[in-house]
C-alpha cells in the first residue's frame, strides 16, 4: 500500500487578543494637540490574534491567549474561529478584553497604544497545559502578554523538541535563557537597535542590516530583521541573505509585521528553507498592506 500523507503540522501562537479602535487621520496628532479623524472602525486584532490568523491560512494554527468575559471577548473568539484559527485554548477573564488605540494616516503609517487588560491574565500554567494538549511543531510568542507566560512557551519547546519563535514586541530587555532559544528572533529595525544597545538609524543601509543580523545571531539561534520598504534581512545556520521588498503603495501598514511573522511560522513549520520562508512572509506582508482594513 502507498504511504499515507502525513498530517499538516500544528503550530501555536501564544499572544494577545485585542479590540482595535482605529482612526484615520490626515497626520498624527502632536503632543497636546486635538485633531479630527476622517474615519473610525472597530476590529479584532492583537499581535497574537493577527499572527494566528496569518498562520491559519497555511497550517493548523492554535491561539493561546485570554479575552474578557464580555461581548468583545466573544466577538474576538468567534472572529478567530471564522478565520480558521483553533480557539479551544483561549480562556476568559473578568478583566475586559484588551484594547489597541490605532492612528493610521493617509500614507498608511500607523501609531499604536495597547491596553493589555485581559491579556495580562495569560499564565505559565495555562500555556504549558495547552501545549501539552496541542503538541505543536512550532510556537510563536510576543511580549503583549506576561513574560513568564512567554518563558513557559520557550521552555516547553526546549523540552519537547519544538521550534520556538519570538517576536519581542513591544521590545524589552530579555534574559539570555529565553532569547537564545529563539529560532528565529523576529524584529524590526528599531527593536534590533534596542536589543543591541545601539541608537536606531534612519540612514541604515543593507550592509548595516546584515551587520545587525550577524550581531543578533550571536544571542539567538537565527534572526530575521524586517526593514520596511527595503524588505527583510536574515541569518541562520546554513542560510543568510536579504529579500527585497515588493514595490507598492501601502494603504494601511497595521498588522504587516504580524502577517510576516505568522506566515514565517507556518512556512518554517511546513519544512520550507529559511530563504523560502522569509520570501513567503515578505510577500504575505506586502499583500496585506495594499488591502484596505475593511477587506482583510
């Protein structure tokens, strides 16, 4: 009899779930200034949610997180389920569902303030027990949930032979016992500069991107640095290089980094080469930023 086709890999995203309150503005407000928005929308978001939705387009993706025991929490869970995400491991809390306050200008650039709320109820015990049930091949985490929950995900991966991927956003100091398990560490230019203790540079060029990736590679198993309109630079054991950005006119850049990270998770879990995975993630992010939020 012919060999049966192996089941697709399962992945897990350990992270935040928010309700995004989005305003469209001509320009971002200055300190102390009041301006009028030209549009307003409420959508489900959060780095964990966004990354799980991106991964679920390609593989079986589980979301581990916490939402409020409120109408917004119900909306978030149902929306994730509708988009193909496995939500059995999303818990409920008497703290309200998280919020993100987002300004998007007409050039597609955004500024974001997050109120974690129920996201801070994610516990290490919840993460460990959920992953024991799911047995994911790869796990992706960020920093909009308590760090001890992220650490639990990393240690579970180390103990069970799973790939641990880390998107340290919002960026913060990380102990070596966690960051050195990241495979890859996924950062943008500002986050890379912070972790390296260097000032961010608006004049960063490709050579500097490669240098930053090489330095971060010393503290993580592999590294991907997203560099906006220039694409993404990466460094791993057997592969390193740069994938050029796709020329486009952005409509809304909100969630582009999450689309990149979630697609990268799915691609690496599926056995793609590092170069192929970064290329697929780059294309997915480009597709997202030219898509109006109402059509995503």
